[in-house]
C-alpha cells in the first residue's frame, strides 16, 4: 500500500513538470523531443507570461529569455571571461615565464591610430536580444556575448586604424561613437548573433601612461586654441552686430532728417504759394509781381525771426567807422544804469 502511494506521488510530481510559468518580462520557447515548436510560418512559437502546460520532462525542454532586458558589455576593460583561453606558462629555473598570452585579456584597451599613435580606449555597449533572431541567440551560438565582444573590438580597431589621433580625441569623438554603434548593430544582425545593439558610448580616450603628461599638454594647448578662436569669433560677432546697429541708426537718422527736410521745404513752399495767391488776388498785380512781393515778404519774415533771436543788435552806418570791441556788462545793475 505504501509503495502504491509513493509511486502515485512520484507520478503526480512527474506530471507536475508539465506546468511551467513565464515571468512578466519573459518569453519562452519549447522543444518537443528536440524539435522547436513553431507557428504556421515556421517562426518559433513564443509563450507569453503566465502559466502554461506542456509535455513533461524530458519530452519537452523549456527555454526562457527576456527580450526587454538591456545588457551591457565593456570593451577595453582588463578582464577574462570563463570561456576565454587560459594563459599557459612554462617554468624555467624556478621562474615562471608567460609563454602564451590571451589577446583578449592581455591589453585590449590599446589601439593603434592611422597616424601610428597608441591610445587607450574604453567603451560600453548596450544591447538586447533581437526578437527576430531569438533562435540564433538560444541555439545557434555557444557564447553569443563573447562573439559580440570580439566583433565590437574588431570594429573599433578597424575604425581607429583609419583615423588620426586628433579625430579620435577629441574632434571626432561623437562621430566615431555613432559609427561604432551603426556598424556594430549592422554586423551583429548580419552575423546572426541574436542581438540588437542599442547604443555604444565611449567612456574614456587616453594615451598610454608613459606619454600621458605630453598628451595632456597637447590637449590643453588645443583647448586653449579653441578657446581663443571662440573668443575671437565672439568678439567679431559682437563688433559686426554693433556696426550693423550703428549703421542702421545712421540710416534711420538720415531718413528722419530727409523726411523732416522735405516736410519743412513743403511747408515753406506752401507758405510761398499762399503769399502769391494773396498778392495775385489784386487785379493790378500780375503773377511776376506777386511772386516778387511774396519773396520780399518771406525775406522780411526770415530776417525778423533772425533779429528776434539775437540778444545784442548793432546797426552800422557804412559811412561811419565802428568799434567792434563791444563787451556789454552782464550785471543787471550796470545794464539798467547804462
């Protein structure tokens, strides 16, 4: 009886393996007898979040993946992955000499530029599982992240080898970052790694430690040069704006003076014509006489306005000598006595 109950419990537990759950951010694919369960168009059938029922183990195998997880990969950081080849060494007179070095873990942060300069570059790649290449990520590649890392390093090496050090740091840094992102995304899809590269950010670009002080001096000199150029351009822009504003003010003042002069001339002309009309009203005065009288009237009116604005008036007789050394006293008392 006890054996029967135990066997029944084992059967129940075995059948319980038919149930599996998929998390909220996960999807799952199923292999039945080693063959991937697909849809009618031969695409893998994706089990969404929730509780599902399948054939018990080992008739079916459940593989889960998170398509929304953003993964990070460091390039140019001294570390060694578990799948990377180990360093082999030989012993010689109690001294351990490095015989084979792994190129990935030895010094992956150093790159040679097109103008034969060595720089140390570190970058971070952010990527996620490509939904359309899910089967490639799960089944086609043994270690897709390591392959993506090798691919990224080869892309960086290729781009930097065709660039000068001034382009890599700092003038073309943003453009280089965009080039690495686009090329890594394209190559990862073409090589069917199962990843979609979202972004690649360059964390640091530095020279080797031996030449770092001189490199910093050059960078500071370049920064000072750019600062002086920007300052000169700003000064030039300010001067141009000020000169344009001054020239516009002069033009506006000239137009104002022009309009004022024209209006003043029109006013004088209208007054002159009114005088002509007044004198022409008489029957015994023709137009030429009226024009002459109007001119005399305008002349006398102008002279009156001029004399009214003069504080001291001196009338001279052409036949008598005149003393021009005339300094009137400004005090009110003496003025009244005189």
